[in-house]
C-alpha cells in the first residue's frame, strides 16, 4: 500500500500546462528523487501532492492519518525580527524543550537552540527546517531542493543525514534535487520530469540511458549537464529518435568531445 499517490494529475497556471497526466506512488521506507530542468514542474508536483496547489484533473490519494514532514526550498526570515531556533520549532504548534533539544541534536544543531534564525548559514537553516519537520514523527519527508546553495561537502553531509533518518524511522523520502552526482547514490528510485514523466526507475536503470552515460560521472559539471538534456529518448512506446543521439551540447558520438563539458 502506498503512503501517497498521484493518479493522472495535471496542473495549469492560467493558460500554461505545468504538469500533464502525472502518476506516481511513494511507499514506506523508499527514497524517491525528482529531477528535471528548471521549469519542469518538480516543485509544483510536490505542492500538488501536498494539496498546496489545485489540480486541473486527476487525484491525489493519501493513506489514512498520513503524517507528512515538509521542508520547503527556502524560508525568508526578516533579519529585523528576532526569532530563535527554539521559537521556530514551536511554530505553529508548541513543542516541549525536551522534544526540541532531541530534534536539534538529531540534525546536528544541538548547540544552536538560542541562535537567531536570521543568522544561520544555509546549511544550518536547512537542518533547522528538517528538525521542525521531524517533530511531527512523519511517515514521509517531502524535501524541495534541500541542499540548494550548499557546497559539495554540505550536500554530502545532508544526504547522509537523510539516509540515517530513513534507516532509523522507516520514513519515506520524496525530494527534488539538482545534485545529480549524489542522487544516484542516495535514491532508490529516480523520476525525470519535464511537465510529464519522461523516464523513471532504479538509479542503474536511469543511468543506462544514452544521455546519462554520455554526461554523468564527470564530476559536478558533467552531472549538471544532464539537466540540460533534451529528453530525446522514447516516450510511451513511440519511435526511437532518428539519427545519432546528441549530447547536451549538440555533439554526436563521432565527436571526440561527445559528452564532455570543458567549460
């Protein structure tokens, strides 16, 4: 039984179709990562599944009494407004000092209880939001680009923490990520979105695509280049693209620099 599922959902903003006929299900204990180019609807899909944005069609089903923990992409804090980390953890529902300390310790912020939210670094802010999400004992954590703005060391540390939390709590994780060089190691399933689901599967299945083999595994530059690929693989049993597959830079396999980013 799935914790949360989308069945043929579509989302429109005005006359623009943002998502079209998207179906997916998240099960207990699995880590599912959404990838795709900017504007592909990744964050919209998360918000649609959470009920934050309305559906044009389709349905979202949640398990009875499902408890979700949501970490948004970013949180704007007015630097003129004093708010400690401890106070933040009690919004909108007050939690005990013992609960707050335990949550902060679990995410590596044990000494930051009295710190001002506006003074936290990017990594500390993400961990504070994660601590707040954990206070609900979620069955599923929903993370919208949780490592945006972090350096590689910070990204790796955050993903290690997510994996530890999954092992400890059994919670599922649904997240949006641009960090393709760790997505393949950190995910059980990868879904490539571009207004619709282009391809999905276990990391080793996704990585077998020609676009992935050409562009992935060259460090951050090569991994991020995958985000620019044109999705010219087969959709819904359609015909294979004619001619040789091009990489994100328009080069064919006969080019000696095919799949390499020397920028």
